[in-house]
């Protein structure tokens, strides 16, 4: 969790048990470079920014900073920013408490998704597909050979994204 | 705010003692509810980075029944109870008198409700003992229930703490029964500010000072 990874074929990437976190899956079909970031939170609180700036783990931990960081890591493996497309998985509300929901309150999952979408748009990356929200946890497998993304959950059938 | 890294071993012992008192009371209550002897393991106190999930019940995708409480009062925090999937059938059989069909992939409302009730009793008994021991008020929310991968549940609970603090204090206790494969894992996650309150209350009770 709160990590990012990049890979080229024949390696594959995977992320298990995603709840309210968002997983950002970026792919450059030309260079066959895939990148995955597993972010827990939408954005860093000002009080938590370390004096020396955010390190790699911190950048992946937050959905807004994860996009730029992941793109830069992929570029080191030969990816080209202009070809990269994005898929987004996660942002579920795992627990719901009985009773009326607070008016206008967004769940952490929804806030994570919003931060990720906004950051993708700010970096000019196209959001190709999304498997998000709901109340079920997810796991994903991401194959750099063709950019295919398999989404699994505990109770539903696996789905290709 | 207190630096969690500087928690000395005496303080960890004190927290373990708090957990023992809570767990002992909870075990008694659950044992009466389901009519079997409940064993309590020695509680584990650890300070983790919020992204380093403990996985006591198998791999990250192990399906568990999670019962989640927000804790209010003098020492706010969170409590998550996890029942291993093998435990669900025996627990429901003991509580409802009927064996659920096979390994339960989905639970009926009444089954989920029974597990929430088990959670309620366990959580309340635990908190009552803590509150008496530390002479403070602790109140649980209503329970929230989910049957899902353990990592998706725990990471969600920890992420909510992570917005305020990069580390979390985790107090874990495992309950099990002899003869039946029932395992319940309890995670108590006090808010960073609650740690001081708890240690202070203990110091007043015991006369030991935890200046660390």
C-alpha cells in the first residue's frame, strides 16, 4: 500500500485488497510500459509535509501527487507521456453505518477518486476506464504486454477492464 | 502531539495491560453469549506506518467478516473485529441455532445482524472494562458490517486515521475457542491524542509515571 511500481513484459503488476484506496493504472502501449500506484488518501495535509519535501512513498500515498510521480517513473523506463492512458480502480465505501448520512459528506473513497480524476486531467491523461465506488473490496492484475487489467472481488465474478 | 516512536517499553506494557483487562471482560461476555470457553491471546501492541498492514488472518485477500465501530468519549479511536470465514458458520450456529448452508459467501440480514450483535457485546464489554480501569467514559458507535477481503477492510480503517497521522498505534487481541474453529481478531486503534489520555489515566490509577 502507498507504493508505486512500474514494469515491462514479461513482468506483471498486481495489487490486493483495495478498499477505499484508489489504484491508478497507467499504460503506454507503444513502449509497453505499465505503472501502478496504490494511494490511500486524496491529498497530503499541510501539517504532514516533511521538512525536506515528500519522498517517493509519500508521493504514491496521495492520489493527487501519485499521477505525476508515476508518469515520471514510467518515463525512466522509456514511456512517452503523450501515449499514456489511465484506468482507475477502487474508492469503495467498505462500511456504512445505519442511519441518515451526513448531508453532502463524501466518503474517503469518493474523495480519493475525485483527487485522482482531477490530477489525471491536470496532467492531460485520458481516463480510459474505471471500476470504482460501490461497497466491495477489489484486487487487480495488470499486464504490461497488452495493458489488460483484471479486476477481482471477493463475491463477484472477475472482470476485464 | 506525542511521537509514537518514543513509546517506551513500560508504556507498551501499560497498554498491553489495558488491552488484557478489556479482552478478559469481552471474552467472558462472548463466552456467556455463545456458551463456549473463549481463550484470549496476549495482546500485541505495535506502532505501524499506516501503509504497513498487519495480516493476522492469512493473505490480503482472505475473506473475513468485519464489524467496525467508531469510539467516542474521553479516548476516541476505532475498533475493528474480524471473524475468519471458518468462524462464521460455527458462530451463527451457536447464536441462531441453525447451521448456515456451506461456507457463507453472502449472509442474510439476520445472519449479518447476529454478527453485529456479537460485535456489540464484545466491543461494549471491552470498552466497559477499559472505562472502569481508567476511570473514563468510552462510547461505541452502532456497528457497521462488511464481508470482504481483510486487506480492503483494514486499509480503509487505517486510511481514516492516516489523514491526521502517518503512524498508528495498533492493539491486537485474538480470541479463539477450543474444539470449534472460531477465531476473532480485535484491532483497537486509539487516535494519536488518545494515547496521552490513556497513559495519564493509568499513571493516576497506578502511581507510576510515564514521562518517557
